[in-house]
């Protein structure tokens, strides 16, 4: 059986990984003023930074409609027997609701399985690649959907932002917290639980120091993990910052593969520049 794995663009998989695993990607929309762009297609994170700097407000993002998902699933089924599709957390977007409604269309006859990742960025991406692994093992689409749904609460989806400006503009951080973070050089660790974001803890100092403490605490908190792969995902951090994190991950963990990706425009809209996360599946 030929099974196609697809996902919302918020999975933040690089073009190389999309090609390597033959993942179908459904772009979410990013609205800058009166213009609508497609995440990962005709807009970049740098466009987001420029827009926010010039206008002082965040762009808006929107989920594909039921009709758009129907069209997407139809096009993907042209060269496969069934689809397993992964959405950004249903608590962060209406994407999952719309995709699930589309999948119920009579024209698909049970060929489309939709999974709420309860994650975003490469937390979602980890489930997508796990689904690809399962498909290559010959698992059925139903099995893949069930296995990854059970696995989603074992995905570490966390990151550390360099500044809280974007979180403040998006209503996720108070003005008092924003000013306090600037004065005290505080960097929160943002984590996901049950599909929702929350501030798990705070680090004090420069970004390098905070990231070093963050990775060390991940290693201490998750001694047992899936060693197949992890992601270092960031919103346009400097190469030397990423390399220092990579070296520390390599020292403290034993992943077969450490994959680096840049967050897409939708995720960047909410976290801002120089945000970095180390994401993996734990046991």
C-alpha cells in the first residue's frame, strides 16, 4: 500500500527533508497588511522581521479552509492509496478542525487520516518523520495515525526566545513581564503541555548562557529518549550560536542524527528572531 505522509507547513521541515521523505506540505497563510502569503512558499522570516520593524505589529496567520484541505488531499491522493496528515496543535489553530472536516468528505472514502500533533514547529515535524518511518515499515495508515497520536505526548517541544517582544505583541506576555525580562536579562523556556504553550522556567543572563543551561537541563530531565533524531530549530540565529548548541547536544546526548532547521514564517511570527529549541521524542 502506497501511503503518503503530509503536514501543515508549521512542521518546519527543511526543503531537503521534505524531498528526502516525500512529505506533502499544506501552507498556512500569513497576512501582511492587505497581502496574503503562503508559509514556506512566497514569504520568509526576514519578511516578518522587516514588517514588524516597520509597522510595530505582528502579521496575522490563518488556517486553510475546509475546501482548501479538500483540494490538497485530492491532489495528494493522485499518486498514493492513503494519506496520514499532521496538523499544528488544535489549541493553536483551527487547522486541525478544518482538515478533519475535509477528511470526512465522501470522495475520500476513509483514505485520509488526520492527526492533531498537539505540537508545533519540529515537535510536529518529529511526528511527521516518525510516520514516514512507520510507512516505510509497511504499517497501515490507521496504525500510523494511532501510534503517532499515542506518541505525541512524548515529544519535547520547547524553545528559548532571545527577547519577549513578539510574545508581548501577540498577547502572550504582559508589559510588566516584558520590561522585567529586559532589565533582568531573563529568558523563559517555553514548553508545550497537552497542546498548549506555557512558560516552564526562566533563565538569567545572556542568550549563550541561557541556551547552555537549557540544553543541560533537557539532558537531566530526559535521560531516556528516542536516539534516532533530534532537531535544533531556530528563528535565524547566528551560525556560531547554533554550532555551540549542536556541540553541547552532541556531548550530552547520543542522537544518530542532529537535524538543523529554520522556523517558518508562521512560527517566527509568534516567537521572534533568535529563538532556539532542541526538540526530540522522549521515553
